[in-house]
């Protein structure tokens, strides 16, 4: 019996909360859409929709649907890349210019650095007051930090680097992450503060390059992709533990982390498997998991859907946005998870008490079936399933779920 079959069998008679999955659709006249970010409160998703080459930025809500944010004057296209915690401020790129959008003011051009020729905004702080991104000048590309009071500020380069790009910031915009081409091998991830400037945060073991894409609200967790043991892999960096290889889904030849929840517990991204790209979640109390498989267990109908990338996640980690292919072609999607994947919650229940005797029964069933999902301690020496897996499960049960 598979893990999912065991969950569904042993949960018979229990009320499992339902997962919610939504196709955001497309703008009028468009043939594709992609979701790139979601507000911290999980109410607003943003991305782009249109025809290849000339998309428009959009704002989506469950009640209002998909809304075209337009373009800056004389610019042919736009794409929304970041959003504030309450969904009121959106940032991105329109043609060759960075923008900040509000309901009251519409799309505002953020300008350029001296000698600048183009700019793109990648993220905005939770309060909507600080924007980060990159600006290309006649000499090179520089990471920037923008506020209404200071305008666009050049964050500089790592030592001996040729360019820099800012990708994300913390809740108040005081800490910024991005990458700078600091070595002959390629880019290196940095963490910037006003006091310390731009600091190289290193690479994974056996790696030489690193590119971050997201930062937690406190600024002490950074996620992205780089090279390491196994090839191109997603990473998580913390100021206490350094850079850790997150691995990939089974058969995954590559992986990348694209977003971390504001509370730093949940990481989402993709795994490039033998079957193609698959949206992936790295939860705090379970191994790397396929988002589509987890949603299906909790009742989401994903018929004719393939979830390719997960690009954004809410502050609590329970709502994820991304891009996939569905009956209508390439589409942005929004998914709500009723609970986070957790090994101790073997039966997948959501009613209190979350962990109970049914979870032990679920694990015993999985163990008796001899499935790999019962290999709690991830051992590889025969016999793979043994008493240590029982001890492992009991330890996780006692630790509880986040």
C-alpha cells in the first residue's frame, strides 16, 4: 500500500479538510498566464498574462478574478514580480523600466541610477515602502534599493565582481539578498545591510556558485539555487547554519528554491525530474514533497494538470502560487494547503488532536506493506525497514507538527 493509499484508507470516516486549487485564468485576448508571487496574507496573487513577448502584469483575487495592471507610457509590456504583505503594493518591470503599482496611484516609474538604461524591480518589503531590483547602466548592472525618500540607491558589487542583482528583502527592507558575479565560476549570493554592506554568504558543500531568490521576514533565512553534491540543487541559508543542500524529488536531476514563507518554515520551488519540471515543497517536518501529490491526497482535482513551478508562498506557508499546464495551456495557479506535510501526521488528519493513535496505525500499515514511505530514518543498508524506523517515527510523533 502506498503512503497516499494508507492515508486515504486509514482516514476513512475522518473529516479531512479539503485543499483548494484555482486556475487564475488569462487576461482578455491572452493565451497564457504565470503567477510569480502572493501577498503575505494570501489574498492577492500577481504575475503576467498575454501573448509571448508582450505580456501584461496582473493582480488576481478570488473575488475579483484577474485584473490587468497595464504598462508604463511608451513601454510594450509588463510583468508583476513582487507584492506587499497586504497586497496593496505591487512591483515589477514594464518594458525597460521598474515600476511600483498602487490602487490609488497606478503604475509608477521608479527611475534609473546615473547613466542607467534599464531597470527591473524584483521584490517589495512587507510594508510596501522599499523596492529592490537591478538597474543596468552604460557600464554594468547594479543591485538597487528604492524608497520614496531616497529614490534608487546603488548597492554596489562584491569584491572584484562585474555585476549585482537584488532579488528579495526582509519585512521592512533593511536586509536585502541577491547575487553578484564575484568569481570566475559564476555568481555568489550576498546579504546586504546598511551597516555591513554587501557580504558574500558562500556556497553549498562542493559548490562554486549560488543565486538566492527569496528571504524570510526576519531576514535570517535565504533560499535559492546553486551547485553542490548531486548537481544543481535548491539551498537554504541561515545565519546560524550556513548554506544547506535541500535535495530534490525522487528522480530529480536538479532543483531550485524560489520562495520561503515569511515565518521561514516553508520553502517552495521546483524539481527537474525524469518526468519534467514538478512544483516542489520543502516543509519543516517532512521530506521534500510533490505539491500536486499532496494536494491530490487532500481532495484537489488536478485532472489534466501538471504543476511545473512554485514561485511564491504566503507568510504562514499554507498558500502557494506557481505556473503549470492545464486544459487551457500554460496557466498561473493558486493552491491552499489545509495542513503542512508532516511525517508524524501519517493519516493526514486535520481535526484536533492532529496526532493520535491513528497515526501509529497508519505507520504500521505502511511498514507492513514494505513501502519506501515507511523508511523514516532514510537508511540504505539492508534491511532498510527495521526497528530504527519505529524509533524514528516515535521521535517525530513526540516532536509534533509545526
